[in-house]
C-alpha cells in the first residue's frame, strides 16, 4: 500500500468478507487476509486521481466499456500499456485490415547472446479490443495525445531472461501449427490485459465448478456476459477485483513477479514524467492497462508514488526495426494459449453487443472496410469535470443472482440450420433431423451446465455429438466448421502504404504480371520471356524471392535457372499475400531484395561455420540471381582460405560438383578463367593430394568422399598441370595410400589404373583372385561398391565393373550367391545410387538386346584378344630391310613437306637421296631399340 489509509467506501463489504472468513475458516487466518487484501486493492485503485481503466485482451466487454467511457470523458491524454518504442507505427494501422500485429525486429543484436538472434516482439491488435478503441480515439480526435508507457522492446529481452512471457506460446508449439497459426513465427507476444490464473489449482477449480472445458469458455460465461451491460463503475471494480485475485493467488515465481513489478514501475514513472513535462492534470488523463497490473502494490503506484526509487536501465546497442505484419485469430490463440475459436467467438460477440447496445465504436479514418465518417469535431470544451464520489458497486454485483438471459430460439435455429448446411458441403451425411438434434442437445447441455441460454461452446459440443459420428470425411471436422460459422479465422492484411520499401518495390516490379499479389491464396503466373522481354525482370525477382522466402511463397512449376541457362517460358505458383509476414521481415534487412540477398550470401560465406562447399554455393547463387561477377570473385577468393583451413573431406563431393559446374560455366561464357578459380584448382589439387593418404586410412571418411577427392584430382588434372602443379605429388599420394576397407581398396586400384601403375589385366586378375578366395567372397560386394564409386574419378572403368559383377554372378554357386545378393543390392543402392545409371548404360552396351541372342553370346572379356601389332611384327621378322613406305610417299608428293618447311622457316631444301631408300627410314633400321620400346608400350596398353 502507498501508506494512505483505506476509505470507508467498502466498509460493508469488508465486514461481510470478515464474517465469511470467520465462518468458513473458524477464525482469522490467511483467508481473511486475502479477502480483505482484495478489497484494499480495489479501494486503492478506485481512489487513484489518475483514472485507471483495467482491460482484458481481446475482450468484447472491455472494448464496449472503453468505447462508452471515451465518449463520456473525452480525455486529453491516453496512456496505453504498450511498448513505448512502437508508437510511430500506430498511425499506419489505418492502412491495414485487422487483425494485424505491431512488430519490433532485430536481426543483428548487440548486448544479447548471439543464440537469441533474431529477436522479434509482436503486439496483435484486433477490432474487438479495448486497446484499438483507445488508439482509434486518440489518433482521430484533434487535441488528444496517445502515450505508450510500457517497457521498450529492448527491455522485453533485458528483463525477460527466462522467457516467462512466452510460456503459453511454448505450450502451443507442442502441437503442430497450421499456416494461419504460425503467422507470428517465433516472436515474443506482448499484450495488455493478460488475465489468466497463474495458480494451476485455482484454474482447475474454476473450470470444474463452472462446468466448462477451458479458460476461454469460463471467461465468456462468467465475466463477459455479466459485464456486457454493466455501468462504468461496476465494470472497473469487478476488473480490479479479478486482477487482484489472480495476483494474490499466484505462485511465488520470483522472476515473473520481478518482471511484472518492473513493468508497473516503468509505466508509472513514464506517466509522472509526461505529466510533469506537459503540465497535464490527472483528471484529463486515462490510463489503459491490464487488470492484472491495475491492482499493483509497488511503491511507485499512483500519481503521488515514489519517483526516485526506480531507475530505467538504458537500452542496448541493438538496432531495432519496426513494422506491421498480418495476424489472424488462430495466430493470437496459438501464441497466447487461448482455446481454438475463442477469438472468433469474441469478434462475433462484439458485433452482437454493438447492435444490442447501440454504442458507436471508434474506428480509424480510412481503415479498410470502414464507413465514411462525418467531419471530425473537436471535443467540446466543458468545465472541469468534478469526479463523482466513489460508491460500492462491487457488493451489489457479487450479491445479485445470475441474470437469466432468455433463450433466443431464432438465433439457435439459425445456428443449427447453418451447421448442417456446412456439414453437408464438407461431406457429412447430415439432414434436417440432425439440425433438430443439435438444437435440442444444445438446450439440454446448457441446462446440465446451469445455463439458461446455450453459449457458442454448448452449441459446438452439441454439433460434434450429433453430426460427427465416427469419421471426418473432409479436411475440416465439425468443431472447425462451427468456428468458421461463428466468424471464422479472420486474417489481417497490411496495406500497401504501410509496407516497408522492399515489399513495395517487389509489388511494383511484379506489376507487369497483372496479378493481385496482395490477396491471399495461390495464383498462377505465366511468363513468356521470349515473347515479352520485359517479363525477364519479373523472372529475376521471382527467382530471388524463391531463394529468400519460404518455398510455398514462390514455387516454379515450369522453368529452371542454372548456370549459363535461361528459360524462355516459366510458370509459377505465387502466394505472396499468404506469406506477407516473411516479405515484410525481408524489409527489415534492406531496401531491395538484391541487397538482402547479397548480405545473406556474405553472411553464409563469412560465417564461423562456413565450409568450402557452402562458399562455392554462395558463388553460384551470386552468378545465378545477382549476375554479379564482382561478388563472385570476392566469395571465390574467400573459398581458397576456407579450403586451406579444412582438415576433413566431409564436403568433397559437394566441392567437386560445384567446382565442375563453375569451371564449365566460366569456360563457356568468358574468354578466360577468373584468377580465383585458377588459384582454387591449384590449391585444391595440392590440398587433396595432401589429405589423400589420410582419407584412405580414416574410418570416418566414406568411400564416396574419397572418390570425390580423386574425381577432383583427375578431372582437374590437366588444368592444374598447366598452371604449374606437379603430377608427381599425386603419384606419391596414391603410392602412400594403404587402405584397409575393401571398398577403399578397390578405389585405390582404380586410381592406380588411371595413373598407369596398374594394368587392366592385373586388375582383372585381382578380381578373379577375390572370387577364388572363399574367405573374401562375403566382402566382395564392398569391393564392388568401391569399383562403382571409382566411376566418378575413372569413368573409363565401367566395362571392368560390369565384368566384375558378371563374373560374380556366373561363377558363384547359388548357396553363396543367394545370401550374398541382398547385401550387394543394399550396398550399391546406399553407397552408389547416383552412379548406377552409368553402370547400367555400360551393361546395356555389352549385353545382347534380345533374349534368343543370349544363348550364343560370348562376353567380350572371354573372347580371344587379337594383337594389333602381330602382322607388323611378322613382316619385320621376314624382311631384313623394311620398305620405306612413308618415305616413298613423301618423295612422291613433296608439296606438303615444302609448305610445312616454309611455315617453320626451314630453307635448306631437299637433301640428296642415296639409292632408293630414305635417310629417315634408314634411321629406324640403324637404331631399332626405340621402335621396339614403343611397340612394347602400345601392346601392353
């Protein structure tokens, strides 16, 4: 308490509660203290000179009472419990269709743990909320000032280290969210008027005795309906009482209590500062806050509270960006732990209350769907209002019997007919009899729950009982159909004028498509780039959006974008209106999608966990989407540093694939290779030669990764050697490799064949030896897996692999082959599925195409091998001096030789011939060793 003595307004109520506590508890105890404390909290809040207006979030009763009070009092200053840094955004609400959420977003953080990034805070606003009524009144009424007094978005994370405010959201995240329920993403929700018991036993007690299933239904039945037609004083005192009850019966969560009290200190401090700075009197102000915070007991409470006991900490260096994002009823329910459909039912109740009471709500001028209002008038300058003395309305409200609202048969009949009609459209076999059953069951359930009139929740239970028999024929069950019928999941939209510059730029650049991209749903876009060249710019935007936004926002149906290729026709499924939140959040990162994409590529390439494959992917994306050679060169140069720092071969397959693609692109599109890719090939050649012996022995390195290393070395070898690399380094690396794994052993043999240190005949002999050894036969599939992986670096071994597989099927008995066959299939499918097509093509070339030819078919490896040099050797042995065939031809046609000699600058002329022979031909006879060595080399190959 602030130290002031309690007034005598609630003396009778205190006496009654004291007697009740004595009767039920047998004497003064903690119960008496709690009950009297509740009255003290109400008395203190009522006596505060600055009028406190307690509200509950998204409550039609609070919104109705707020609209009434604003028209009666016409305050000059409205203090609102909302993050103070969100104030500049509120004027943009008139360009939106509610519900929307005010968002504060920080991608680059400074002063918070990096694992928290990105930080996001949202405050959803619906039309049936008291805060919207206050905002609309303040913004559209001349001379009225709106002041947000709650902690800033930065302080939300400074004070909320345990994320206690998002507990409801965490509970909701346990179940899978729908697309509409995920509109807020992982943002922390900030709202005013969070009224829900924090004492689990209290909530369970209220639900059980109220004969309801969840808190939203209890609040609707026992608070919303009774307060809907109450006067202003009664409304305030009841809300004060509820807030005090939930506050005093809360468990001792120190962190959460500390955050709540700091928020209250912050708000009262800001209000006193504003009144002192502007000279505004408390009688001209209205303080709108949640009922939980209205019954505050901190020392800073009130206009006369302590001013020097609380210091607001400075904000961190984090840069916050602000905007509006679309929201929905389902998103609000999911984020704050409300029952599904409760916000939709509240919106319906709001419209019914307006019709019943005739209250004119406030609505922002120019709001989507708003009626044209009359000219604004300034509030009449009346004499200073004399506050009426406070009276005890709480006692009468607590003693009055429940108001028995008569049954509205026409409304219930309409509901029953509508739900049957909706059920039939969704595949249910419903009939008029079901409508009658739903009508009667609703009345029956309301009577069993001591209600004179069925609530929407009673009607929902009755519809499920009578219509949903044993299965759901369509996508929606009956409970969801009732929610849609009661108002549906209304989804808001941020208007074009309220969008960030990036989002507006995207819509402007896609305007040639002729589609209404701000509408929700999927729209098909057809781009004839060849016929309409101006659509190529739209294609570029769509491909960048596909790279930056969720997959469903921009999904290509026809057309692709690859290095060196452009589609002449494209087809897209676009849902930018559905994913408007993601597009808006892109606007927090830059002013154009090109800037955002470049920033993300740099962040991915220079991040602490960047890999060589990831940097090469960023290079490829910069060429695909940005067509930026400058950025590609910069990122490619950085790839050299990342490659030299890597000590594993985990990313070798991806590095090989992307390096090949980039090399092929530069060779076909530019006159010369960029300096960075030449340096990358040289560095990669030396790097993988160094790691090769270790990778062959490392158990963690897979055969696919080692094959990718060899693929890089063999496929880039010609370029690397031309740039100054030494082939001896590769030969030494292969010679130093001594694998123990059978698949890696087979891969090493393939590498030796490619280098020429192992002949194909020797490789075939080793394969035959493996099949002849019964101890090795069980592991033969692993050797085959290595051979199949060897097709990546040595594709010319496809015939040897086909021969090895065929020999195994031909030579192994069924007793060995049948248990061994599943292992072979699973090994090849798991380890070499992408290389199997090359093996299948080679088998199709070797094996006969028709079944009758198989009986007489002889495999090529079993056919006698003819020596192509046998005839020349026989002629060499029978003829002492070979005929100078080539020399005779040259002498018969000297013109060709003269032309070559002139080209080379030889002007000596023809040498005189001796006899019929030629000096060149005589040279081979005089020195036969070179010819014989060449013959032996060719015959061995």
